[in-house]
């Protein structure tokens, strides 16, 4: 799938991963799987400091796998739609709908529409109300969510303020969620 699509886009390196310091964990052996998204193209997203910080913190945990994804350019978006392929992560190329958690770092409000574009390309229902437990928990944080109301219908959980401050607590909740096979609603009530 990947090489067939990559040969048809103008900047295929945006979708390949494998950069220095990228972390690839065993998908089957890691119980908590998190897709970290920056809702802009790779070149913009890689200059955002939040993604590498969260990526490093999460991947230090032996039972957590964090992989990255960025908004695809329109050529890749059109190919994914045309071929019925879901948007995928850089590291393992797994479909985003296979992750437990799909987290967005929203630096500013102009990226909100890209969140919807990425959810649509990932074949994940747009609104929280439409998403059953078999879809990832959708989280958003960053400076752009100081007023979360414009995207409240699309996000399951907001982290207001610095994510690093609450990450240990969130990871503990996610461990309990996975271990006890809780529903997303039970997790959100914690």
C-alpha cells in the first residue's frame, strides 16, 4: 500500500518516518497505543516542540507506544480517499483507527479544520456522539484549546494547559482503562 501511494505524491518523504531519534516499538507487545497528531503538514509539524516532547515522554513508558502523524497534503488525501485507505502513522504505518488514543496538539485555531480532515481520512466518525468504543479516544491539547468550545463536539477529552504536567496521571488512567477493559465513558468519568 505505502510504496504504491508514495510513488504518486509530490513529497513522499512526508509519510515515510524513519528519521533520527524516531522510536519503533513492537505493536503486538505494547498494550497502550497512542497516535500523536499535529494538524498541519509534516514540515510545519516537525518544527512544533510539543510533539517531540510528548513523543519522548510517552515512549519512555514500556507499556506505551506513541507514533506520529501529520496532516497529509491534498495529493495524498485524494489518494487515500480514492483507494479507500485510512490515514496511517509514520512509524508502523498502522491505520489511526487501530490506536487506542488519537491525540492532537492544537497550537492555534486555524488548524481546527485539519482535525476534521484527519479524522475523516482516518475513517473515524467526526463527532464524539457518533464514535463507539471500537474507535480511538480523541484528545486535544495545546494553546489552541484554551477555549475548546469550537471543537467540543469532535473531541472526547481536552487537556487545558501543559500536557507534561498531567501526563503521568493520564497514563495511569489509560493503564487502568486497558487493564480493566473499561468503556471510554468509564474512562472519561475518572
